[in-house]
């Protein structure tokens, strides 16, 4: 095992120190829960009869308290392409469980939004708090306390973090996340991007745009660009919560089915009734969280995870902030370029060596913790591998020693960039995140007069009216978690990209999100404190900006500032909360949410975590 990089060691030690009390409280709770949870042989007969009334021939297995009963928590729906394959998983998993003397039940389902469908639509304002809803749904599913292990079926944006937050509160049980894989590659990403920009400029119509999008998003499976969904899968590998190298095997293949089978067999073995118990609480620790960040940085993953990682870490009693991520970013090099940071998609990434290659490079260069407890092996080193079928047998081989495509994957000693490209910005406009891995170096610093908006629709209108044909910092405020649920503003990407292509210096500043698909335009996002006043009446500094103020976004120095004197200004009035598409039902979550750097969660803020 290589010596740990000093910066990785330093940040890990600081996280451990900052988490000492909260982590101990969490572990104490999990031990009490493990001791308290009744064995099924002690459950009242009426309760037990209710639990197994629908199980047919599996009733005897559930009644036998010595045999593992596995909970399946599924985020299945067939509107979301990534989750469509999950429709048949439970019946398959029940068969796989029987093969090893276990039983499995669908403990419950959770909602699963497709951010690709709600991008730019009113429903996007529900997206972030769907994570809290999923966590609550997971807790409800597991509250029946009939289970010895948990299989989580989820892939996309808020779904994996939500499942994990909920499952971690039952961390005395073992847990495996079971992916379904990406759809096969469609048209090239450069073709898709070109059509989007032509449409933004009015040079092609809706029919041409829809044909292009259909050629990209065309079948069951995860979208193939490296957004939040695929970043989720990467992180679960880095934390050792998948079967090794399970993330990016396409649906409908024998290999995919056998990986699911192996996950069920393994879960029975590591369950509380198995011969190698591995509670989730012991797997998700400070080192595993650091590994998730290292993988995010090494692969140029989604900016959404600077919200999700602090949130699910809190659910395990681990405290991590943006300073920790920023310092890790300075140490961990960018070794993968997957669209939108490069031209190839996740299928090309997987073919070039994929997660096995990335994990081996990080471990061999002391950039990740090898000594974590994983669900699928003895350490993270077991994940530096790739699966294949030899006849009817599933086998794992060591990851390739060389990248299969040096435009997609490079060694840590010769990276695409010396840093991970996820930077903290600070200054008199607050704290924000910027992702530089897809931004050309000469565009890292933009200083220009700002134009202030309250909605992305207003930005789009100003663009179409020719009002942004200049060097400009576009400020979109009142987009934070308490204001309107912190929607992604990915709808802005084509217009801002067009302005940049026309030769203007352009940047975005917002207290909202962009997405895992944010790309070439520098964007200071997740600004905190947000513009909307908090319960004490304190408004974030973005509320004080006015059109024409000079704003500087400087990824090189890590600053976000204005030269304007804000001290005597009155905060701009916030828009009235919007109604419709169910947004009014989430008012309680908006009101209760904490800041972006803590994860922008309502349930964690009020759970004493």
C-alpha cells in the first residue's frame, strides 16, 4: 500500500477530529439499535403473520429467524430511463436469495425524479427536496424491522444520496447498492451540444432538436454523460458499497444479471444472519467519505456532490465542509475526461479501464484510503478490478495496467490537470463552488459588470433580446434552498455558451445549482449564505447587488467578490413563493433547510445531526 498523500492524510485527520463527537454518537446509536432490534423469533405472532402473509412459499424462510431476510428498497419507475430496468429486479432478487437460503422482500418504494425531464421546468424546484423525501421513504420502508440486510435500488441524482441517508439511520444492518447500468451510447456528445446551441440561436427548429435528443437518450439505462447519476455510481464504487466494478455494465446483459445475483448472495453473507456481518455504519466512515471526494475530483464529477457528500456524511456522524473538498482538490489530479469534460461518454470510460483503473491509480499514488471496510472484498484494492463472464461464471480480473484511451483516462503521474478542478470561492459575496475541469484555463477569471436576474426565464429573454451581448457576469439570485428549493439552472448553459463562443467574457453567479452537466462557462454556484433572508432576517450578499456592479469570479485565486460598496444597501425584495406542480407542499422543507455547505437538507437540520 502506497504512503498516503500528506494533504489527503491531513484533511482526513481534520475530518476525524471535527467528527469525533458526532461520529461517536452515531456509532453508539447504531450499537443500541443493533442490540434493541428484536429477532424475528421474538416478534409477536400477529405481527409476523402480517409481514409474511404475501410471501407464498417463502413464508417458512421468514419464520425461520436463523435465515437472512433481505429488504429491497426500490426507486423503480419506468419514466426514468435509468430505473426502468429495476421493474424486474425484485422477482429476480428473490430467486437469487433462495439460492443461498435467504429470503427477500420489497420493503418499500421511493419516488425518483428525472432531472432531465424537469430541467428548466417548474417541477425542478421539487428536485433537491426529493432527496429528503427519499430518505424519509427509505426510513419508513425499513421501520418494519423485519430485515437482516438492505439492498438499495437507485441510480440517479438525488436518489442515491437520499437512499443512503435513510439507510444510514439503520446502519446496524448490512447494505449493498445495486445499479442497473448506462444505456448504450447514442450520437456523439459534440453533435448533441452543437444542435442545442443552434436551437438557442434560432438556427434549427424544435423538430431537429427533438430528433437529436432522441438519438442521445434512446433506451433503458442511465444517461451516458458524466452527470450526477453516473457520479453517484462512481462514489459508491469508491466507498466500496457496490459489488466491485458494477457501476457501468449496460442493462440487459448476462454480466449485468450476474452482478445483481452476486450482490444478493453477498448481502446474505454480510447480513446480521450471515457468517461475515458488515454493518453499513462501519463501512461508511471518515475514510470512505474522503474516498468519495477523491473519486469525484479525479474523474471531474458533478458539482451537486458538494451538497450531497456533506449531507450523507452527516447521516453517518461525519462532518465535512467545502474547505476540506477544496484542499483535497489541490492534491488529487484529474485523470479522467468524460463528457462534458471530454468527448467520450461513460461507456467509453468503462471500456478504457473505468473505475478499476481509476481506483488502482488513486491507491497506487496514495490518493485514496485502501483500508476501508467494503461490502465486496477485504479492502478498496479489491475494487481495482473488472468483471467478466467465463462461460456461466462471473469472475473478476485486475484492472488494466494501461489506459485503453489516453484521451479518456490517464495515469495519476501524467494527469489531464494537476488538480481535481472543484474549487472553493470566498469573498464579500459569500462562499461558492466552481468546477474548472471543463473550463479553459484562460477563462478561469472573469471581471465584468453584472446583470442581476431572479429567474432563469428572465435570463433567457434578455439573451434573446440581445441585452447580454457584452462581457457580463450573470447573477441569478433567490435560487437557494429556502427560496425556491435550489433548482438546477442547466437551461442557462446553451445561451451562456453562445455568448462565450461569440468572444465575450461570461460567468454565472448564483445561489442555485447547475448540474453534473455544467461545462465550459465558469459558474460560481451554491452561493451561501443565499439571497433570501434567514429566520433572523439576515440576507445573503447577492441580495445587495445591482445591475452594473463589477463582479469578479476568480477560480485561480479562489475569490468571489464585488468592488461595489454594499454596506449601505437594502436587500432586494424576494419574489413570492411560486405555487403549482406541488411546490406549495414543500414549503415546510424550504423553511427548514440549512445552508448549502451543510448539504441543504431540512430533515438533517432538524434531526440533531
